[in-house]
C-alpha cells in the first residue's frame, strides 16, 4: 500500500566534520522509525536517482522514497503493490520504471504507476530471493538471484539465464552485478555448498574470466559487492577485506588483525575517494593516495558500526544505511546555503541502580520517549535471573517477580498477568533491548529521570 507524507526534519545534528569529508561544520541527520516514515529501522540498500531523490530498500517494511523536497513515500506489500516487504535491491531505468528485488521475486512500479510482479523461474518458487538488480546501457536488466545464478532481460524482453552449469559463473548465489564502460559485466558471488565462488567477468564478446583465491589475489571467495570507479579500477568487497583490481594489478586493504574487514558495500565521492561500508568496523575511506581512514560510531555521525550500504546523491551527500535507520551526511556547500535549525544531540543515557552506574555493551536507546536497555545487564543488576528462549524470541526472568517479554510484542507478563508496554522489546547489534521503566516498576522499584543530565536513577 502506498502512503505519502511530508516530513519536517526537527533534529539537525552538528559535529566537526574533518571526520568524513575533511571539511568543517559537517551536518548530519539521522532518520529512523521515530522521526520519519520508516516503519522499521533496518535499511539494506540506498539508491539515489537523477532527480535528487533517494530510494531505500528495507528489510521488512517495503520500499521508501524521499524526493528532493523532503516528501516521503512508502510502498508496502499489497495486492496492487510490492510482492514482499523484504527487499534486497532497488534500481530504475531511463523510461521511468522502478524495479525492486524482494525475497519473492521482482516487483516493478511502471512509469504509468502500475505494479507488475514476476518471478525469474517459470515454476514460481516461493521465497525466490533477488539479491541484485542492474540496468545496462542497452536498456536491459540484470538480476542476481540466490541459488539460481543470473538472469538477463534485454530491451526486447528476451531472457538469458546464466548459472554454474551453463556458463563460467563460479556460484549460483549472485550477490551483485555491475556493468563497466567496455560493455562487460561483473558478477560478485557468495558460494554455497561445494561451489568455488569469487568474481566472474563476462566481456562484450562473450568471453568469461574468473577470479578466486586460488588463481588471483582476491582475499576471499565470498564477495558482497563490486564497484567500478571513475578511473575504471574494479573495487571488490569481500568478507575478508577490500581489494582493488586495476588492469592486472591487485591492491589489498586489510585490517591486519584477527578480525578482518567484512566489507558490505562500496561507493565513491566526486573527488575520487573510495568509501567502504563494513559489518562491524564502521566506514572506511581510501583517498586518492591510497591512505585508509576508519570511522566508527565513536568518532563520526554513524549510529552503528554495522553498515548495509552507502551511496552519494546528486548533491554529493553521503547516505548510510544500517539497522538503526538512515544517516544523511551533508556536504559543506549545502550547510552554508540552508541555515537549518539546530538542536544538539543529547548525551548518552546513564543508568544508576542504587547509585551504581551500569555499564552496557550496547548503549541505552530512546524509543518514543521510552528508554530501552540491554536485557541481561539490567535485569541481573536488579537481582533477577535471566533466560533467553531463542526459538520463541522471548525473555524469561525470575526473582522478585516473574517476567516474560517477547521481541516486537507490546504485551508482557508479570507473574502470569498481562501488562501493556508503550514500546516493544527489540534487538540492536545482537542484544535484546527491553523497556527500563516497565521492568523496574513491575518489580516495585522507583524510576527517576533527570532530563538535564540524561540520567536515570532506580531505587
């Protein structure tokens, strides 16, 4: 179903931006489900268009579009809309058609504002996951499909299928497809079962070349993304670091520790700097001299070090997609032109139990005016026993009182009696976050909130 609304940004956060662009007065805006049209915070792909708008593929709440004026439009699963709310890819062609890769085939929003849904296999396998969609210069559309290889539909509507049985594709799990300026096509694969995986290249004459750990310097055969830079070098994102292939020369960018960079996505700014989104290590910036800088939540606007995707829009703004929503990092020129209203981001919430400061591995968050905290640390500080039941996604706690909470459920149990919550428990960075006040008051404790210091005292 399609929804539209205008969103006035009320939280403009200012920091020193020598962090990302090497300029001052950097401005960033954080969008999430509490201050925007996002229904859920998980955003997995970013795709700016030529009109100054940006498309977002979300992991469970459909597609979202922000136009150049700031108007939000949400597209969710419906009879006359998306086939599935779990999206992996979004792209568009020069004719005004938009394509969405879902966990159940492809949904197309045509230039006439009608929806067409289709599968890549004639038998319409349920759950057919489309990882990647790419429009080429000939008007064709490439599809990367989990476990089924790559499908190409040319401008005339004719289909060609590539898989590990009928081509040199090294895996049928194609995670990304990109085209280069020579008319060639690059395939990123992530092997399953006994597949080799790695990267494959199909040139304009139909010749295949493959790259893997055995016959090249590729750091891993599990590849998440490929990016063709302005200098025509090929950047490859793997679970074991970032690689650059320029001609026949390889250059590797690694963390040089036991925990290598798991690189999820790559993009480039107008100055030729490369940006790499990592899963757990924040954002990497590689300047034109090859120097690497690593930015994390501790020293940048990024709210989460686990980044799904990044891209630059037509104004040079950087969009960062995480499980905590979307971060927009604006360029200096726009800041000087716009003169926005500024509200400084509040400090982190500190929680004291009987005057003892609690230390959390995931910081407390605020949802709709309610503070959520990491389950185990908080409940154990209240002398409660804690058990996580994974198959039911449920927290069970015993002690002063018996408490049960389920992820996403606004009804909890206190000694077997139902009680409503203002906000449901959720998972952030692998930790179960539970509503602090509801739990504390359920076991007859008092909660005091100090607005000026963002401090909570529980006694």
